[in-house]
C-alpha cells in the first residue's frame, strides 16, 4: 500500500526509489561528499538531495546525469534510474511529463475540465478520486493523493519557475464536491496567486469563442530552453516534442492570455464567487 508518512505529505518510499537513494548515498560517501557539499555541485538543494536518498522523490534525468558525473558512478546511477519505470499514483502515460515538470523553468496550463492537479486542495482531489469509474480502492486513492501532494511541492520549491494558469470560469461554477469544497478550492488558488511567480487568469464563461476550444493545453520550458507540450485524453496522454506542433500550441496559449480576464479581474471574480 502506498500512503503518506505520518506528519508529512511525502509518499512512502518504494523499493525502486529506495534502491536508487541507497546507491546515491553510497557513491556520495565514496566520493567524500556530504549532502550539503554535493547539492551545489550538481545544482540542487540539500533538501532535494536528502529526499532522493530517502527514496521520497523520483530523480529527474538531469539530477541523475549531474550526480553521475560528479560522483564518477560508473553508469550505476543511470542503470538504477532506468529501472524506475513505475511511479504509483501517476498514470503511466503521465510519468514522463511529470519528470519534466520537476525541472521546468516555465510551465503553462490551460484547463477546461477540472481544476489542475497542481492547484487542487486535498478535499477536491479526494472527492475527484472517490468519484472515479471504475471505483478506486482505498489503496489506489491513497497512492493518488500522495502522488498529487508530491507534485504540488513544485509550486513551493521552485520559486524561480514561471507558472501561468488559464482556467475556465465554469470550473468553479460546477461546484465539484459541493459548495464548501469549491470555496476552499477558490481560497487556495487565491492564496497561491499571491506568489510572484504564479499568474492566474479566468476565461469568461460568456465568451463566444477563444483559441483553446480544441481542449486543454500544457506547455513547459526546460533549463536548456527546449519547449515541450502535453495532451491528455480519458485514458491516454502524449508528450509532444515536434517544434511545429509546440509552436502552434504556444500561439494558441498566447492568444488565450489576451482573451481571458486579466490577473486583477480574475482575482476579483474569484473573490466574488467565494462570497468575499
């Protein structure tokens, strides 16, 4: 069973993640590094290195490459990392995108179906998972909740990443989970919108047309300034690297930013919707 460690939002370590963490720790000590000394050498925080060694984080590809080079690990870290093909709580088709998210310097999200996972409250997410068809087991719900909480750490731990969210107004009018859960979700999103690196816009429900009617859009920029997109259906997802397709989606997103309410108007609307 995958669950959260008492008193934290971190998922229980899996055998594969623990194996990678143990290998990293072994090579780190062999090379004479402390966690504090290794962190700046490979471009990550001490907390991040500690979480990897404890098996509580999936190591991003760049982390593996940097650690491999710094510790002269004979390819062992890459070999162990390649075995980490399964992350509980994340759909198989989403895992590659989730890995890219961990290091993105820019992340754009347009959503017309549900409040995006990065912005969901625990109550909203739990109600969403509880309403899944076929019905999820308690173990599956716990695994999904833990994975979602882990992903949401990106918003707090990557203050230099530029986040943009365009959300359809009807996501809040639906009252998914009931009025109380929706009000809590609005409060949570408004709190996140106070952060300087998070931009929020609401697409008016009354708008006749806009550039995103083809469906949700996710875009991200990597540290080496490569752009990727992601498209997801009911039971499938596709990572898009074709520059022409990514460019087309960037143009659509840019147009939507001019068609949606401004940040100030969006915040004002949500405050009215929650009854402020």
